[in-house]
């Protein structure tokens, strides 16, 4: 379940650090979070889709590693990002 180009572009515009930014940690984390949210909704309709569940767990692990990296590099940016994405409730 890929994200639409419009949704991807809006997320990049919202979380970019510089003018031509498309791969910084905040952008990657926001895109992965959106994919996780889409997959979570999918599992309400298809609870036995184990292949997609495995992909979801990989995405969660990747997001966790990126969040740890961001926390080490920029603690203030990390706290702002998790507040904006409504993570770690």
C-alpha cells in the first residue's frame, strides 16, 4: 500500500530541513510513520495478512533506529518531531 505522490510531497514539504531536502531523518521518519498508520488500518480489514505484518514490523524497526539516530544528533529536534507526529504517548 504505497503512499500517493501528493501525500508524500506534502509530508516532505512539512518536515524538510532545507530547501532541497528529501532524505533527512525527520522526513524519513514522517514517511515511515504514515506508512505504518496506513498498514495499521489495513490489519483491521485483513487480520490474517501475515506477510504485510512482517513488513510492518520491519518499518517499525527502521523508524526506531532513525529515531535513536535523531535523538543522538539533535535532541531538541527529536522531541519536537515526536510531538508533531504524536508518537510515544
